[in-house]
């Protein structure tokens, strides 16, 4: 059985932020043409690196087509989805398919006595910062996640329209935990590594 405090939501959020900035698939001057597949692969590598550091195994496209499942020797521990499209849909509603898949995940466990539930789920997605207010999104996620058996870590990357080849300008990464009808803010950081003041990236990539 995996220890209760091992691989916590806070651990995942911290590791995600650091790995997100490492080996970034673009910079501010030369490699500005990152495309959707570049970001999909980048997140996959980030997830695999997190699994390695936590001593878990990453399995992709498993468990009802989840983008990734992180497993211990006892079974599923963390279910992860990531989506390139904006989290906000039409008619003032969330694009909730990823949330539903994470909320309704059928947990696979093999250890006797181990609870058939996840430690938590993770959704990594984007939102146009110039659109609807982020608080409105949070309120909708609280509503959609009501009754879930495990917490949700929402990693929301704020973007704006851009003339870059990828047509997006990243702003901030906002991380929040949703559990038992409430939202708790974890952390916020610049999404572009060269905007993280004082780091070598701010010198090398800008």
C-alpha cells in the first residue's frame, strides 16, 4: 500500500511546475514555432518524469481512455487528463468531458484491503485570459466536481491570442485543488520559463 502522504497533490504541483519549465519546446527568439503536438508530448514527458520521481509507473491511454494513469504496485493512484482546447465551451458551460472521465474513473487495485479510490485526479488545460473571468470557471468546476470520491488538481494555463505560429501567448499557470465542494488555491507562476525572474532561463531563453 502506498503511504498516505507519498506523492501528495502538493508534490505533484511542485514537480509539474519545475518540469514544465525544463526542456521547454520554445524560446522567446529562435524556436518560436511550437505546435499542438509539441505541447502534448511535452506534457507527456513531464508526467513520465513525475512518475519516475514518485516511484510510480506511468501508463498512457488506459482506464477508459485516460491520457495517463500513475500506478503503484497496488494499482491506480493518480488519473491525469490534458486538453489543448480552451476549458470554456459554448453557452456558458465547461467542456466537461475530461472532468467526467476523471470523476467517474474505475479504479484498478490489487492489494487486499486497499481502498478502491484514487489519491487524486489531475486536469491540465488552457483558458483564454481575455475571455470570461477565471473565477467563473472555478465556480463551474466546483459544481462539476461535487460528489467526487477524490480531490482534483486543476492546472489552468492562461493564454492570449498571439501572432506566434502556435497562435497563443502563455501568461500564468494557476493551480487549484477542488475537494468536497470547495476550492483551495495552491500556487501561481509564469508559464514561460524566461518570465521566471532570477532563473537561468530568464537569461538564456529571452
